[in-house]
C-alpha cells in the first residue's frame, strides 16, 4: 500500500454520512471516490486538525479506498 494515499473526511463512515475532502481551497466535500487521497498520514492528520479548528466540525483522516472498496 502506498504511504501517500490518505484522505480527510467528516461524518461517520459506519453510518454512511461521511463526506471526503475533494477540493482544499475553498473546501469542497464529496464522495470517497472523488476524494483527494494523495496525502501522507502526517499531512492528512495536520489537514484534518486544521479543518476541525477552522470549519467548526470534526474532520478525521483515513484511506478512502480501504474503507469503501473503490
């Protein structure tokens, strides 16, 4: 598995309410298949923390393809 295949999302994967970061600036969210998934783990953590602080909702990091079978 590639070390640079993480993405950033908000919502709940288990409940199917997850939305993934598609465009960084301005922030646009979409499906896992549309997600930006070329971040390293540390980059994704940093971006998720930043978005949580600036957007006022909780963002998390993960691998879109792992969790959605794409």
